[in-house]
């Protein structure tokens, strides 16, 4: 029997990847291309949506061409996307209205504060599971409508599309025929009622958004329409799986049962726990979202998001010029003075979960005359693990379960110093799969299952490396309390 293939597109903050899977779930080929990170003098972070789409087409063309597979045997496409990044485009022409506002960007903080003054922040959280924050698309879309020329007029006459990157890619790949999003992405907009499973017209109104202009919400493994990648394939194939990148990795990690937990290390980080078919609202500073909806069945998750984790390493390299490559960080951290108590608080665009302080600023706390390059680099590495531990502890309290295992993925998991420190400071076993492409694996698995290419046995595909805690409990407690005190110094 001839082999079948699945393409998975992973559109992330830094770039776009395309991966080719065979019908045994093996990754045969990967191609990728970065896109420009546009940061202005105000610190606003933007992306060019046209560049993202053109890069998507390019990486798929290279993937198919370089792999040499029979194009007619490619049967489906899955998509994962950077989630809260928001954009708008003309429904008729398909042209973007300005640049996409990246999830890291806090330019809409004034809009959130304006909404908060109406005394509705808790009402929004009770419906959406999300704390009012410029991190989420509701205020970003509102900012576009209020500040981008022509956007409000198009919204008023119903000729606008606005939402997240998944809906943009689906729209473009289907030639404008499909304007859709999935439950995981919709639940991250701060406009979707996670109990009623629909756009909340009252909340939309608070942000000046007409819910009729939002995308149709579909199951994560639904058929989103067909694409031939602008003539690359001999016939159109279905886009049969869409998941936000963090949800994709939760699914790809096999965290399909309540209590299972994963952390994705990327530019920022997303930590998620599957909590089953009933939502639980957090009382410890994390949020509740939809993990996914597969074939009509929803699963909820607790999630915490961090703005700067892997991006801290980029900052150490590009801005402070303390390192030439991320690979140096493990060695330098290991050589740092053992008794140096320096903490780096990476609040470059505020702090996300569990603190939710959009106006917090970054700081290095606890320096002495003995503090040098190695100690600052170690503080940069360790702040990633400290932030994730904050989330692990919050979710443990909300879910009422003792977390013993954390499944992790993403580029920084190659850093053995970070992984051991993560296990030590959180007091859990850290499991790393033998593939780092989890955000792409999730929608690929969903697509393949929807098309009958493979069954649930696919989740046994990954092998895992483990790190167990080695740090003495008293040392762990002292270090973590030092972290909490340092964070307290930057909060408003």
C-alpha cells in the first residue's frame, strides 16, 4: 500500500516551520524560515502578516520539493500558531489592516485599564476564564479598531476580519473561502464564553467589537477547507486540524487525561494542565481555557503564560552581548559562584501569570561586588525555571493535585543545566520527549486521526529522557523564597 503523508505548519513567534510526517508518525523533513521582529521606539512588537503567509507557502514548497515525496500522497494539513498575536484584514481584498500585534506587546494596556474602570474585570474572568490583560486579543483588536485607519469603518459595514494567526492562515490558504478558528484559539481571545462555548456579545461590546465580525469557531479536528498551496499540489487537500501552539504541544505530549501537565519553552513559555471536561476557575493567578474540542468533545485546561523565558537568553546574547550563542549558558551557569544570590526578573513587558502586572519592569536583584558575567547569565537561565515553578505551584493548588511529573518541550530543553534546575526547584520529575516539535506534532496527530491515517497508538510514538530532583529541600526553599522576594520588588 502506498504511503500517506501529513504536513504540519507550525507558525510561531520567531518564524514558520513546515514538517512532513509519514503514516507511521515519523518526521521525515522540516523546513523553516524566520520573519522580522518589528520593535519600535515605544517597545511595540509587531509582525508583517503578509510576510508570515508568504513564508508559509515558501517553507511548504521547500518541504515538498526537498523531501521528494509523491505530492499526490499528501492527504492533509494541520496548523499550530502563535496564539494571542492579533491582526485584522479586509474581508474583500484579503489585505491586512496594518501590522499584526504580537502577544508580547502591551500597547493596549490603556484599553484594559479603561475597561477595568467600568468594574467588569471579574465578570470577564468569570465568563472567559482569563484575567483582563493586554496580553490577550480582545484589547489588541480594540486597539486596531481605534487606531488603524479604515478599520472602524470596515467593522461597521461588516467587511473586516480580525482575530488570531490561525484564522489568517486558514483564510489565505483557502483563497478567502474559510474564515474559521478553533476552540483552543477562540478561548484565548478574552471574547469567548468558555461555559456557553460561543462568542460573548456583552464582552465583545465592552471592547467595541461586533461579534458578527469574528471567525466561525470549529472543532480542533474539523475540516477547515482545502488548499493546494497556490498550485503546489496536484489537487486541494483538507486542513483538518488547527490548534494554538501550546494546545498542540499539550495534545502532542499525550496529556489527554485530567492532571497531566506540560511546559513549552520558547520565546515565552506556556504551562498547561488538562483538567477534563468541566472548567475550574483559578484562584491562584492562572487562567482557564479550552484545551481543544475533538469531534464535539471539549477538554479544559489551566494555563499560565510567561512573556520572557527563551527570550531572556536572546536578550543576554543580542543586547547585553554576554554570550555568543545560547549553548554557552549551561557552562557559564555551572561555573558561577555557588553562593551568589542574584535574581533576574524578566518583566520587560510586564509580568504575566500568576502576577498579572502589566506595568512591572525588569530588574536584576541581589548583586554584590563579586557578581559578574557568569552570575548574571545563571540568573537569566534560572529565572526561566523559577517562573515555570510559579505556575506549577499555582495549578497544583487550583486542581487540588500534587504535581509529580512535568512534560516539557521546546528548544531550551536542550540545556541540561536548565532542565536539572527546573526539576530541582519545582521538585518534580521533568520528562523530555525525543522530538522538540511538539506544537507541530499535536495538530499533525489530530489531522492524521481525523483522516484515518493512524489511531490512538500514535501517542506512544515518543521516547522520553527524565530529570529527577537532586537538590536538598532546604536549599530549594531558600532559593525559591529568594525568588519570590525579588519579584515582590518589581510589582506595582
